[in-house]
């Protein structure tokens, strides 16, 4: 580490990522970093692949069979008159 140059930006980014991984709300992180808006801080959410992987791991296939919607004939007739 002694040979690496670590800028203040790297420290800020690393701190933000650790806070995000600790489930600190993004608006709190934005205030901590002095960002004008949480939208500026949103880049950290997009950058954290580990959080994305955990979110995807919680997803399950739906048990119900998906069916295509079929409109009533009266609705189709109404739409044709438009």
C-alpha cells in the first residue's frame, strides 16, 4: 500500500460503498458525502455488484402459471369503433 497513491476521492468512494453495504440509507450517504441530491449518490448503488447478486438470489420463479390476457369481445368491438 505504501507505493499506491490513494486520493481523497478513492477514500470517499470506498466509504460510500461500505456504508451502502452496511444498509445505510442512500439519502444519509448523500448527506455524509455532501452531495446536493441522492440522485448523485445513486451511482454507488449501480456500482455494487455484490448487492445486485444478493437481490437476485432472493428472487423466485412464480408458482402461478402466467396466462395471456384476452379481452372481452365487447371491448374489442368498442376499440374498433374508435
